[in-house]
């Protein structure tokens, strides 16, 4: 049987089959293209839009007038370390840190029984000298009357010259005795006063109205005017008048031309980070520190406030104009460029933005006060463009 060569066999395709194959290929290509386009369109439509974002911040209106800053400390103009004028042992102390005292109020006492005894002795001696003076004055009166009678009797010849001279001598002795007793009385009065003063030195009194800042000695301590003795104290308490407090700030001499007496400023205290205080430049000290190249400025508090204590650290912000109490209260503020139209902003919530209506207030240069509609630390879009709309997915440029 003859073998057939299969390699020579061919399948003849009809024209209709060829057209059908081409048509299916075109459909596949078009379908693939549509699918790719759809995917690209979906990706483009859901791709986050890059936007510039800022934060709703707290702003103080006075900051728009700030021209210069300086640091310093709170100082009490009336401040005293209350000590003693005599050495002794502290027997009683009636105040402690934070105690309010009045001028002349007794706040402490030294052991003083010996001085009290000295005063009693001096007073007794004074009474004795007063009695002696009265006795001498009585003697003088009697001597004077006797001498006058003898003078008259001598003129009539009833007594001798010797008797007259004797009465005159007695009168002069009585006058001298009165003078001596008056001097002794003055000495006794001076001794009483000296004893009273010495005793008063043992009583410690407040020199002015104020508050006790520190207690420098305890009952039983030896106190002395100089504090030179071993274990001796030089002061009992330290008192300051909080009504006389001010801020002493140091300013670079290069900026002294920007400050003048009477200029308004704002005082910030580290102890009260959420509060601001109005102040005024009271005095520019007319001398400079050559080592620091600085000048000291005294700034007084316009509005007194409780809780401000000496030696608290402070910062002074000098202003170019007057302010009121509203200017030192914090407000919410955003950049004016974040507002679309009159009162619309876009708030970033997660990865999308939400359109929100706000209520605005005062303008401060490029910032706008927010009265309602936003909260501190919220993220908002700056310079929103026309494509932005509620619910759009965004990506901050700084992320």
C-alpha cells in the first residue's frame, strides 16, 4: 500500500472565515482599549487632588501691632528683708509664707524679759525722781516764804542781818536742789525712753503693707543685725508690696530707639501661659550695660491681677499703638486666602474635604477672625480653586 505524505496536506480557509476572525480581533482590541481607558479614568477620577493646607490657630489681636520683644523678670519696687536692731533669740513668729501683713503689724518677737525688767527699773527710778523734785520744790517754796518774811522783819529792825543772810542761803540751796532734781528727772525720763526703745527692738513689725515671700528664721534661732555670728540669722522674713510690682526687662541698645516712656505693651508670664496683661513703659534706665550692650526698661502693669509674684520670668511685647482689654483675649483666626466667596471654607476631614459656612469678624492684616464655624487645630484648604467641591478626595501638599 502506498504511503501518503501528510506534510503536504493544507486546510483551505474560506473567505467568510477570514472576515470573522478579523472582526473578533478588532472587538477584542476595542474592548481592551475601553477597559484600559475605564481603568485610567477611574484612577484619574479617584486620584487625590493636591491642596495647600493650614491649621485654624489661636491669635491675639495685639500681635498685629507688635514691633519688639524683650525678656525680664517681675520685680517688687517695695521689698524688704525684715531684720532686727539687736541680737537675740527669736521667741515668737506670727507669720508664714503667703501671710498678708499691714504696716506696723507685729509679726515676731525676740526673748526680752531682761529688757522688760530694765524698763520697769527705769520707770521706778522716774517715779522716785518725780517725788524728789516735788519735795525740792516744796522746800524751795518754804525757803522763799521764810526769806521774804525775814526781809520785811529786817527792814523794821526786828531781826539781825545774820538771820536774814541765813534765810537767803537756805533759799539759794533750795533753788539749786530743784535744778538738780529737774536734771535728775530728765535723766530718768531719758533712761525710760532708752529702755522702751531697747525693748521695742525685740518686737519685729511689718515696714509696709505687703505679703510674706519667705520665712528666713525659725523660733529658737539667734538673730543679729549683721548675721556674722555662727548659726545666726540676719533677717526674719522677706516682705514685698505686690501693689508695687513691675517688670524689669533688658533691651538691646540697638533697639532702644523703638521704645519710649508711656508706650503701651503686653506682658506675658511663663506662670500664666493662657493670660496676657496690659503694660506701659514707666522708665528707661539712663545707663547701659557695656558687657551685655543692653538697657534696662521698667514696665508697669496697667491692670493689677492676683497671683503675680516677684521673680517670675516675663516677656514684654512692645506695641506701636494703644490697645484695650479685648485685644489681649485670644480669638480664632485663619488666612484670608482660605475663604471662598464671602463665608465658605473647605475643612479637611481625613482624606476628603467638607464645605463649611463660617462667620467672620475683624481683619488683622492677612488674617480674619472666626466667630463661628471652625474649631482650633482644624485643617483647612488655603487658596481653594474652582475644581474643589464637597466630598472631594484631597492630599495635602506638605504630606
